C-alpha cells in the first residue's frame, strides 16, 4: 500500500494522457460527426438537384436543336433571294452596329440561382425600329421582311442555345464536385 502512494507522488509532475475522453471532447466529436453527416446530406441533395436540372436542360437542348439545320438552310436561301432584289443588303444589316440604341434586337444578361448554382439567363428584347423605305412589293420587300423574321427567330434560337449550353456546363461541373 505504501509503495502505491510513493508511485503516485513520484509521477505527480509527469504529463498524463487520459484514456477516457472528457465530456467536452465527446460533445466536440459528436458535433463534428453531425456536421459531417449534414455536409454529406447537403452534397447528396445537391447531386440530386443538379442531376435533375441536367436532365431538364438536356431535354431543352434536344428540343431546340431539332430542325435547326433546316431552319438555317431556309434562312440562307431567303437571304440569297433578298440579295437578288437588294444587292447592298449587308450595308443595311451592318448600319445599326455602332449605335446600340437603334439595334433591332438587344440581349440583356442576368443571373438566376438554380439548384445552388448561379446560371446566366439572357433576355431577348426586340426594339421597334423603323422599317426601311425599300420594303415595297416591286423591290422584294416581302422577301426581305420574311428574311428578317427568319433571321430574328434564328438569332433567338442561337441565344437560347448559348444559354442552355453554358447552363449545362455549369451544372455539370457542380454535379461533378458534389459526387466526389
């Protein structure tokens, strides 16, 4: 018995490593484990949401690309027909470039949050520009008007394609980060 007391006195200044964790250490471990569980759950939700968003965007991309080649071909044919009636059509198209306010179509970028990802969204605004004086029947005005409408629709479609492709790429990168 006496030897035990001496051993305790001799080891009084020695650093001891406790075998049993304290209550505070147990609470910290529990909190860390719970936060890790919540982080894993959040990543799972992000993965599910981005997967759903990727499927939605892929469907929209598929729908917007259907028939695009035929529409583009028809627009080029209409452009060739319009150039037959009005050979300096390129000057008419390019004259609005320096003056931004008089452009027929404006594209305004904005951002929106989808599935925890910031996606760019483009709004297409048509301004009411003055019609040209040569849009009469004898000068191919109907053909030029049809060409203008066809290219306006193609421009809207191209902007939508750009928006969907960049959105898909952004969501795909987020999905890859969530599934690591």
